[in-house]
């Protein structure tokens, strides 16, 4: 069978590959601890379960409007009004089957072949592949030397007449960095000046720790509202990854165009899951606060254990639930008979020898690192960190 060149060029999602391998080993009876997937281990909020059950009892298990049920769109508008003071109407909201397809649809409605999209690396694994699927060109701007926050001068120099969009993700996956007010305002002002669309991925906006604060970019630069597509969802902060509900907010024209795109791609998101999201947005704020408290403790635990390990360095995360670890000091050394040559071989050796799964930094466009998630229980974090330390100490 003929396979398109487009499909052949596409790399599989590294996080899903690692997760699948870890689950396969676990089914074989191996004592796997996976720090690979960005998935909370908490149950979904009781209000989400109740709303879903009630929806099924009402037999609301059929097609919905492709853009989402009115009740969920209204709940999203209320959430953004209450949390950020931003006013959106229902026709400026699109509900999708998770945040990922909404990012894809946004790019599909913006990018023509040869158009450029600014991506600040390290970046989530799907950004670049989605850009490439539309024959766009990713322009990678490495933030490793600036605390994983973009340098405005570097960004300005990267802009060309073909620049159509910049993709911003804060709190950031994989680094845990939280963009500061000055940087966000500067990026928004630059977008307005150059007429560049902002895709603002704030799926981790409820997960910031310590003195860090998440800033809504339109609070800092209201003038950018007509150029900004906000992407969010219930997966992370509400522990509802499997329900697959995301939402986008933006100017009426682009949201309508994305809705038409979605009508041909997926149709509506699951009807029952949409009602579960209504329950979460309306009534689960206390659940989010409680989970946030646990994530904060887990972050502190993971960081404290990592500080006691050889051959690695890292910047303490401010948000999300990841630690971005530099493992370059292990390259050229051996673990047993296994030569570690890069981040992929490091992660492979760690999984094979200690049954601990992490994601190589190459997947996020910055080799030499590993991302681990601390969305696991404290018991798993403690055990997994112990195995990682043992692995590092065995490297010679």
C-alpha cells in the first residue's frame, strides 16, 4: 500500500511511545514506574461523574452541535470571566475532543504551505509535527540559555514576512517554566506590531507553585485579543485526561472557521464527556485546589530527591508537573555494558535496567535532557527517584 510522504515524515508522539512501552512491560509483570505521561493519578471530580451520569439518564448520548453543547460553552465563558475578567460570547468558544485537535485545527486555519510558525523550545512534542502536517515551517527558538523563557530580541530577529503564528505554552511542558509579565506583554505587543497570530496554550494554568503566578496574556495586552486563540481544557488541572475535552476561545471568524474544520475532522466531542466538563467547570473548583496542593508537595519531594543525585542538573519548575533534567554528563559513560551516547539511550537503559520511564529531550526538540513527570503518587515518586539515583550512581 502506498504511504504518503507526509505520513512518512511524521514522528510518533514520544510521550505516547514511552507510555505504551511502560504499560506493556507492566502487563508482563515488571515493576514499572512511569514518569513519562503527563497524566494526573487523581480521580476525576465527583461533580464531573454526576453530570455525566445524569446526562446518560437523560439519554443525551447522541450528536451535539459540532462546536459543543451550549451549556459547556457558557461554562467556559463564565470560567474565563471569573478567573481572568475576560468577556467571550458562546460563538467565540469551540469545544473539541481534547486540546490537541484544537491546536491542530487552529494551525490548519492559519498556516499555508511555506508559512512559518515560531516555536519556543523545549516545546511539547506535537507542535512541530502538527505544523509540518500543514506543510508549514517551524522556526525553533531555543530558550535553554534564558531560563526557558523567550528573549524578545531573539524573537524579533526570527520574524520574517512569512511568519504567521507564534505558539506560547505557559506554564510550560516540558520545562515547568512560567513566563513572566514582561515577556508575555512584549510577545503580545510584537504580535500586534507584526500581525502575527498567538496560539496561547494554557492547559496548565491552574498548576503554578510557590511565588510563581500564571498571567493571562490578554490581561497584559488587551490589544492582542483579535489575534489570540486561547487553548485550554479539563485534562490536567481537573484530572480528566480520558474524557478528552478541550476548548478554544478567540475571535468569532477564526473560531467559526475552526468549527467548520472540526466538522469535517471529528464532528462533536463526546456528548457525555461534554456534560462531565460542565460539572467540573461549575462545581469542581475545590477539587482543583486540593489536587494543586498535592502537586505542590510532589514537586517539592521530586526536587529534593533530585538535588541529591550525581551527573544531572536541572532548574526547579514553577508550574505544570514536570522536571526538565540535563543528563549530558552521562554521555560517553557506561551503565554496565551499555554505552550511553545520547538522551534516547539513557532513557532506554533506565527503563530496561530499573524499570523507570522518562521521556528523552530530543522529543521536545532539545537533545541532552530527560523529562520526568511528578504527577504520580508520593510513594511512586520516592521509589522511582530512588531507582534513578541508583542508576546514576552505577554509571562509570
